[in-house]
C-alpha cells in the first residue's frame, strides 16, 4: 500500500472525528459564521498542521498534501460545513448553493492530479513546514478576498467554500 493511501486512511479517521461527534453534539462544527478574518484563517492553518502532518516529521509531504485535499473536499461536501479552528473556538462556514453531496471517483482523480501539481508549484517538491503551510493557506485566503479588507464574506466566502470542496472549475 502506498504512503498516500496510508495517509488518506489516517486522514479520514482523523478528520471524520468531527463528523462522528456531530451525531451526538450538534455544535461539533462550531457556531455558524458568515465572515472569516485573515487572523482566524492563520490560526486555523496553525491548528490544522498537526492533523495533516500525519507522520509528525514537521513537513507536509506530497502524500499528506494529496490526502488532505481529498479529505477536505469529501468532508466539505458530506458535512455541508467547513470548520475553522481559531484555537480558542471552532466556527463553521455553511455550504453555498451548487456544492454536490459527494466526490465521485472521476472528481477524486482530478482532485488528486490538481493536488500533485499544486504541491510541486508551491514547494518545488520540498514540502510545507509550519511557516510555509500558514503562508500557503493565507495566499488562498487572499485569492478570494476580492476587496482586500482581510475578511471573507458573502460571495468571497462562497467562492472559498467552492474551491476547498473542489466544486468549481477555477481549481483546474
Ligand atoms: Ca509529514
Ligand atoms: Ca473581503
């Protein structure tokens, strides 16, 4: 079994703990928010690093990066929510219209191909350390912050959601 599938398997178990908790506690994703600040996204990047760096060697390698791309997309669709972990509190963004319920096998292959390409473009194959990961996540935030006010809201937040769940062609 390749390291990617191992990473994917562990990532699914790790990420889906929120989905499992949601059956017991409706607040497992955190209170719904309609705006996310740059600072919240930076905190979330810091918090998420440990979950994505599955072998805990301090670097998100290609297999871990591919696994998180697929798992985030799957969960964003299945749960209809994305949690943002600010360290102190958990808040959630709800799915905008047009986000499918599932990732089909063809899409999964496309997400994987995009993730591989992006990994090489962003890191030249060396991987993300904590600092590089936060920088990457903030760059993605800025991509959708069209009015540059350091807050994602309305259509910006919907665009961000569609990108994370790979529900838009702009990822390709
Ligand atoms: Ca690692
Ligand atoms: Ca904005």
